[in-house]
């Protein structure tokens, strides 16, 4: 019988949505005010993407380790 556990994939999806929204907001802000092109929104978007990919990779690695063990 298989055991169930909660997945981190909903968190990953939410982080991808946040990163996309921040990227879109940074793009629109840079079009409206070119001086604000290097705003704090872009690094936050990249941080959200990095954390999402990290969690996705860790989740995948944990699934493989659970099958092997």
C-alpha cells in the first residue's frame, strides 16, 4: 500500500505565478518610466524563480530517493 504525503508542487506553482507577475510588473514599469528599469522587482522575480526551481528539484530528488529506499 502506498503512503501519501503532501507535495511542494502547489508552492512551486504559486512561486512561478508570483515570479511571472513581478516580471510583468517590472516590464510594464520599465516601459512607463525607463529610469525605473533597474527596479527591485526584477531581482525579486529572479529570486522567486530560483526558489521555485530549487523546490521543484528537491521534490524530484526526494521522490527518487523514496523509490530507491
